[in-house]
C-alpha cells in the first residue's frame, strides 16, 4: 500500500483535480469554476496524494470561527482504504 499524504492544493493541481472531479461526479465542476472557487482567500483546499497521484481533495470555506465544507472527492479506486 502506498503512503498517502495531504498538502494544500496549488494551481498546478487543477488539471488532475478536474480529471478526478469527472470520475467522482455526474455533474462535475469545470476546471475554471473549480479553480475560481479554490483560489478565494477564505477557501482552503487540500489534496490527498498516493505517491505523486492526486487521489482525493477537500475544500472548506473559513467563515469566522466556522468552516463550511464545499466539496470532497476520493477516487473510486481508493475509497474505503
């Protein structure tokens, strides 16, 4: 089993996240819409990686002392691990 690590999403991740979005959702966000959301100052998006492959991501809006989860996806091949 490959180690999984998590880091903050960067603009370079947008293409891989867009592909993952299409695997996970029947009505995926577009690449442009996704990155517009992820790049907002009050948003925090993280990616989960197995080696160098992005296998999941999560986004949250930080609103004062609360967080609002905006999106979560895990590659179907990596779910349940």
